[in-house]
């Protein structure tokens, strides 16, 4: 048992909260051996080689993550380190994807206006290809899924397709057919990095450009619609005045913000982090601040990120730094995010090239140890139920790094004295981990001698509430939450 936090309640002087802190740290990695090009097919030819894990999706409730390089790899994430499950599926590379765990599919957009669908595989069953959808567009760059309806038959995908202008195609996922198309305004040609706030009914796409041709960074806000109705364009917002190439995104629907980062393709220019207030209702997003926040010198080429709203941090992962780094930022309420440090990953046995120079991080050794260590952090997913992130590398063979994120939880979010002298408090914690509430009027007692009052109620994912019985005297009462 673990005593996670102490709450000091209904005192005239106020309410105190000594938080339990868990530090950011590397847990280890899983190398996906053997490398595929060392394995023969049935006809005696060698399999296609591994490529960088540029996309990933996660199903925390069932305990699986899925990474995409040359192959789709299914990983059991419930143990100490991720473990490969079943057979891999030859897929080719993607840069984005979306998952619908309730329906059992992942959807991956690719050039040529295609959406590739893959069955997740129930339990320990292998994933499998499950068809593709060709859209009448020049290229599908991003997809988000509205799974707000508990019935998977009513789930819809919104696919951003590049073009002149670009379009957003609404797809009925149950029948895997397009049902409506939104054509964007003239000049709006290229967006990607999709994020969705399904509960409130909005999707967001960011300008999709490479460092070879940066542009003014923009966010496009789309209103989701019911049935076969077309989505509605609400507008675009510039995030700054300087052309930059956005490369990665995440969303914090708990607090109402999205985060974007740049990859300038050089070590000479620090990257920029953009925090964007999503805007209530149909109102447009707003950058916090306009122009974003710069990383420090030599903190460059951000290519993936990890969002942990309950923990209060977002992490930005780099490319072409030896070894790789995760830069930790506090979400910082309504203010700009603040960098508080970084975690450097495991190095390799060989001397790496200078930062900013790409090389092949490959090995043919049976142990799978990579010469330059954990680098090229191209994709990442986060498991909020267990508090771990998983990062996919551009290596051969493929390798996934497991990270324990920093958690200052539980976090008190409010308290009140109700009529009848009833004390109630709210706090955040890992979803599904309510914990037992203990109480005492004597802080000198050990926790084993505190009184167990009951279990907190999870009023929404990660949001908990506990109501105490009426107080019988005016003595200060102290509360503690114990988690298994």
C-alpha cells in the first residue's frame, strides 16, 4: 500500500496539501529483435527491412500500444517493459494515425488520399490489415476520430486531405465510407497534426510544412457534426509572425489547450513551443503567447511529444541529438509553458556524430544493442492509467523506450463545507485509481492507526470527489489518500 497525499481539512486557516512527487525517469527499452531483413519469407527471400517508428497509437484500457515503421507492432504495456504480441504486419511508414479501441481498429493516413485500416486484434491476437479507403484527394495527411458516442456504429473519422484548397472528409467508420466533405478556403492547402476534443465537439489541424519551406504557423478549427452532415470550418488563427515548420502536436482537453512544436532541421536555431487556448464553443483558438516560447540553445529538432494533463507536464522529444532528450515543461495554468529541465536517455558504445548530423543507428548483433544508444525519438504515446510513456525510435532493429513521467498527484482541486457541517473535497489522480480516504484528528499517529472512511468517487476520468460525514466537534481533521 502507498500513502500518496495528505489533506488537511475544514480549518479556519485554510486547506493544505503536501504533494507526493514522482520524478521523470527512464525505465528501460525493448528491442524488437530479430531485425526483419535477417528473417526469410516462405520463398527464401529476406523480409523487408525495419524503418523508423514514425507513428504510434495506444489503447490504455486494454493495455496495448501499436507502433508503425515498416511493420505494425503490437506491444503489451502492462508489465515492466513492453512485450511484443503476435505477428507483425507489413504496413509501410506513416507520420500520424488514430485509434478507435471500442471498434477495434487503427486508421493511418498516407499519400495518394488513402486511409489504411488495421484490426487491433482482440486480447493477445495479432493485428491485421483490414482494408483501405481511397479518397478523392491528392493526399491524406491526418485523421481524428469522434468516438464520443458509446456505440461504435456512430463513430466518425475526419480526414484532412491536402489540395488547393485542402478538404476535410468525414468518414463513417462502421461502413468505412465517406459521407461528407468540407472544402477549405482558397490558399488553405496543407494541414496536418490533427487533434480532437470529441466531448466538446471540435477538431484542430495545424499547418503542415517541412523545414525546407516554412510558413506562418496556423491552426484550423473545425466543428464536428452529427450523422452525415458535413463538418463546419470555424476559421484559422496565426500562432506567430515568423515562418516556422510545425512538426508535432498534442491536446490537453482537461484544461483546454493544444501544444505544437517545430523542427527547423538545423542545430543553429532553437525550436519553438506553441501553447494554444482552444477557445470555448465556436470561438477561435488563441496562442499563449503569440510567437510561442523558445527552447534553449542547442535544444533542437522536436519530432514528438507526450501530454500528461493530470501530472501537469508536457514533454518534447528530439531528433539528431546524441543521446536523445525529453524536454519537460510545466503546463502553467493559463500562462505560457515553462521549461524546467530535460531527461537524457541512454547512450551507446560508439562515438556518435555531432548533434544535428543524421546517421544510421543500426546493428546486426543478436543482442540488439544500438551503437549510438536511444536517439531519433520519432513517435510517442502516453498511458495515463499507469503513468508511463513509450517512445519509438528510428533504428534498425526497432526499439521502444519506456519512460516514467513526473507525477505530483493526487492534486487537490477544491474543497467546501456543505450545509450540515459536511466536508467535501475534489482531487485529480490517475484515472481508475480512486484510493481509500483515511482521516484522523491526531497527526502524531502512524497511518496504520488512521480511520478508513471509504473510497473516493470518480466523477469523470481522473477527477475524484469525497464527501465526509458531518463533523461532530471543532477539532481539525486530517485526511490521507491511500492507493494500492
